[in-house]
């Protein structure tokens, strides 16, 4: 729940309202509440008599709208009890609750494991924090009388500064500022048992000086809310103090994230938080920059609260609901069966030579049973669109770049297109992409550049990943030897799970100010463990004083989840398209300043530049003529994955490719999560079976669907041969990694390794059952 909000993600909304007024009622209105027999009579009497509570504004008072707006400007919030009639409340409750039930029913029926944060949610639903849902609705779902009443209050607060400016600018000219815009509305549901949120604001200040609000959030409980239901606490006056621009501020824009560092003390407030119990139909209106948090629901009731968020017409939040997917078109469970026919390798070959781009039914072996491609870790099957793109490039684009004729232009376009596709795939700029024959070739290329750079001198060190593929080990070992520097190894957790220990205190034992390179895999191709390379890169930068180049091998990780080099914080990252449904080739991301400055070998006919028009978009890192048909295939592979985002991930077909890719990976991860859990649960029941790596189904998200397996009485090669003979295609060996003996206590030698089974998004639960049954029978 530390990652819940973001500036303007926030309908945070909506926290979940419930505001126990108990704290300030007992302080300021104790005579009113002392002998009250129950909560609501007490609260109602308090609201009707405690007129000295400055932020409590009765709708029966003269000019209550102006007074409520003034309270928002001064204190950051206002409470208006009993704003809605019972008839209005009943209509609102029926509409919003029914929409919420329908939406959550769809989530459950499709077995969607919703993650926290609006970016991980859907247009129709997001999980703001554990057990706390936002369900947006249409403006038409809110009675117009209710919207009119609330908008009159918000307009007075939002347009306060504009109205003053207009009236003072010219005595002879009167202009009415545009009405506020209803940015979002809907319901916040807090399930029984949901925990208390952490302090946060909903958006940041946009200038050093305090200005009136740009957005106001409104919460209306649909049923009476008691203290036991949880409380949205607001901190009076903190809408001014959350300005990260002000002198002496001890926080930044992270104030809009829910995290344990945020507190009244952090922003310099000595005020007591105000939490309010409120009868149904009341309203809390607050400046969205105020520090607040939703309370935990300790009751047995669901707490439903309507929310409305208004903004100035001139204000455009950079994000609000960050979701880019529709729940209506999302269905990861239909994916694997639907796409299988699009992979020629999964179908029966046509003709006596086995040729043809596609076949009929599933490929079968001598047993007559369909073959199960369970060797995804060695390489994925190629999508039909990739084959077609490569054939088309060979047919119509066989030439070299730089010519003023069609086929040459097509070759040049293949180069431009692949940079754009991989930039979207990795979330970087197109000129930060380097094309190569393979990840291994590219890594050696970087190692040669580092050797010539003068960065590594005696006394410095490189820190490597003992769980990594050899391509991310041996180039660096040889570099260290050539430069006479020390090789150190990243720590591994002592659980036998082949997982890097990325805690700062563990990393501090090997990374220091003399470290010049930290190279690690995002996931182990041997056993499937996913390493926290984001934490590793951040800590490596701190411990080395920014001197260490952080290199990530994402070859095994890339076909299983989204890769975001900005979020990872790496300096370089390599991957191989043949692992994510494309052709054999290699792709490297490098920070622009590094790619432009590191010394590299190249031909005299090349420019010493990054890709541009002058050099036909060829990088100083790329040698000779490129494999243009492979580049066309890589583009097709990326486009296929993006199309998964539209077909099964809920993305809009017109959305940017990166958005569609992110939606695709969310659907792929959801499907593979089911495969992983199903396999681990079934494998635990097989006598004589064991695996290396994370075996707990509840921790399946910490691994890919790649499993190093063993069966009593069978060696690694014998087990793989037995599985292949029964139609389960897999491999055995050390899989180019050297950790086997150390991680198994000497039970497995580096020479022998283990049998490995790997699944991808086109594998089905039925195939998992087939593999489990076969393992049981061996």
C-alpha cells in the first residue's frame, strides 16, 4: 500500500470517508454529546448546535455555500451535515451500489487479481489501497439537483482567485470565470477489515506561493458511518503546508504517495487531525492538497461513499485515473486458447517437408498425443505475423540502406521501425536502442568499450550475479582480468531459492566507492527466480557514489512481464527478441550519454554518432550491414504483444503502443500466475519430485513460469529424455549458469545441471495437468 497514490491519480479519493467527528466534538462540544444514548443522535445534535466549530457548516445557515467555500480556503476542508434529502440519497445509493456490485462481480467472474494503484486498475475500477475500491460512474448517474448544490460550493472555492482577478482588472468589464469541471465521480467502497491508509495528499502544489485550490474532492456517505467503520482524517491547514516548493520543506512530490514517512510532523503541522462520523447524505469537501488518510474498516459492514472531484476549467491534471484498460474487454483467461493457432510451431506441419507457415491442429508425436512445448526458457515459438513480416522484407526490402530506390528505403525503414518498437518495449528513446546479433554479442561489445574507457583501474572492482546466465558473467570476468580488477559476487539469500539478496545492508558488503560495474539478471533462466533489480540498481548507485555502471540482463524476464528501464534505473539493459516471440537477434538499451561517450570500435565509413538522418539511423555501436528481415520480425513481435493488450488486456486500439504493451503484460502476467500456482500446487503432491527455486505457490509472483525439476531415480538428462518421449518437450543441463552445486549443497553438479520446464502465455492449464500427470507416472 506504499504505492497507492500519485499526483492526480487521486480520487484517493476518496479515501473512504467516514469522518469521526468524535475527536473535536468531545473537545469543543462535550456538553452536547456527553449523555447521548447512541452515535447518530449525538452527532446530529453536535452538528446542529456546535456552531463554533469553524469547518462545520449547516445547510440551514444563511450563505452556507459561501461559508463552506471560505472554510475550504482557510482550513482546507468543510463539513456540511445532512446536505442531501432522503429521496436524493436513496436514488444515489441505488444507482451507485448497483454499478459497484456489477463491476466487482465481473472482476470475480474473470478471476482478476487486482493490484493496488489506479495505473494497475481499469477504467471501471481501481484498488486504491488493500480492500478499498474506487468505482467511477457517469455524471448522469448523479441526480442533477445534487450536482448543482455541490458545484455551487466548489465553484465559490475554485473560482475565488479568478473572480477577484477579473473584478480588479477592469472596473468597467465584468467577466464570469468558466464553471468548474466535474473531473470524476463514483463510489468508494471500503471492505470490512481493510486497513487504515497512510498520510498523503492527492496532488502537489504548482507554485512556491500558496494559491487557491485547483481541485476539490467531495465525499458523501451513502449510509451512516461510525468510528468503527473507519475515518477519513484531515489535517486542518495542511493544504498550505504540503507545498514542497516552500523553504525548509522536508519532502518532495512524494507527499502524494501513501508511505510511512508522511506525517503531520513532516509537513510542520501542530494541529490535531479531524476525523468525522457523519450521517448519510452529509458532505466532506476538501482541497485535494490537504494531508489526509482513510481509516480502517473495523466493522462487519461495507462502507460505501459517493465521491465527486471538481477542477478549474483551466486546470489539466497530468493524471487522475491513470487506468488505460477497460474491464469490459479484458479477459486473460481466453488468451492462451485463442492465440495458439497463430503460432505455426504449435500446429501440425504441412507437407512432407514439414514446411508451411501454419498448420491444422496441434502438433502430435509418435504417441499420438499433442506435444507440449514446455521449453519456453530456451526460446519462444514465433508468431505468424513475424514470419510474414520477415518474408515480406526479404521479398520487397532486400537491399542496403542509403539508396534512393524502394527496396533500399524499405531496408532503412526496418531500422527506424525497430528502434521505435524497442523504445516502446523498453520505455526509452529510439536513439538509446542498439541493434546486435545477440545479447551475448552486445554484452561483449560493451565489455570491450569499458576496457578502453579507463574506468576500470587496479584497485577498482566489478560485482557480478552468481545466478546469472554465462553471457552476463564471462564477458565481465574477462574484462576484470584484462584490467587487473577484483571480481566480487552479489549475495544470495540463504533459503536455497536462488534469489539475490538486494537488501542495502547485504549489498554494502560487496559494493563500495571502488565499484565500477554491477551486472545482474532480472530473472534466472535456470530456475525462474525474479530478482529485485530496481532495488539493486538504486542501492548500487548510492553505494558506489554513482560510479558503477549498472547492467541488467533481461533476456529471461522479458517474455514474462513488462520491462521499464526508467523504473528499473539501470544504465544498460539487454534482451533477446527470440525469447518474446520474434526472431534471433539482440537488443540493447543504453543511456544516451553513455552510448555517446564510451569508446567503441567501428568502421572508418561510419559516423561516430548515435542514430540520425545523417548516418541513415545507424548507431556508432552497430557494425556492418544489419539483418533487415530480422528487424522487421522484431517489430512484428512487439506489435503482436501490443495487440494482446487490445484483444485480451482491455486496452483501446487507438492507445499508444507502450500503453497497449503494458496492458498486454498485465494480461500475460495474470495468465502465467495461474499457470505457476497450478504447477506448484500439483508438483507438491508428486512423490519423489523436487524443484530448485521458489516452490511456495503463495510466492509465485516472485518467479517466472520456468522450473528446474528433478525426480528420484532419474538423472537430469534421463528425466528430460523421458518427458520428451512422452510428448513433453523440454531440456536438461546447466543452462549456461554455474550456480548448481553451490545452491544445491553439492547435490547437483555444474556439468549435469537439472531438467528444466518452462511455460509461456500460449501454454494452457490443461497442458500443465498433462505435464504433472507425466511427472507423476515416471
